[in-house]
């Protein structure tokens, strides 16, 4: 996620890119980050992947809402659509994390 954010920053600084593309790229990064958060939490918990992923995505939605309120951005349907994108991403990440194989040390 950090690499994608760095690439997005470089593109923003040195190129003239339409705002629509930047918003789409940021949304993709939010979804990927939410998936990774759910995956890592599910891998750590090893139990209740759907609930763990849902809690991770709810936390990310809360962060998104706090950022929008902090920037005095208009709370439009776009925040709701982003939240609707983040919830399945976090849940899928939680399920994938719970179902990953446990690495066993060699004997």
C-alpha cells in the first residue's frame, strides 16, 4: 500500500492527471489496504474471519469518515459508496487470513 501511495504522490507532483483518475486510484488503494488489514487481523486471530474482517473495514470506514469531517468535505453519497466498497474488501481479507496455512518450522 505504501508503494501505491508513493506512486500516486509522484504522479500527482510531476504530471497533469485528471482528478477523476486520482480519486479512482485512491479508492483502489483504500480497498487494497482494507483487504490487507482484514487479512492480517484474520491471520493473527485465526477465528471468526467474517467478524474480524467486518471490524477492520468498519474501522477503516470510521477513519475515512473522520478524514472527510476533518477536511470539511461534503458528506455526499461518495462516502457511502466508498464504505460499501470497503466492507466486502475487509470481510474477504478476514476470511483469507483465517484460511491461510500455518507455517510449521522444519524438524
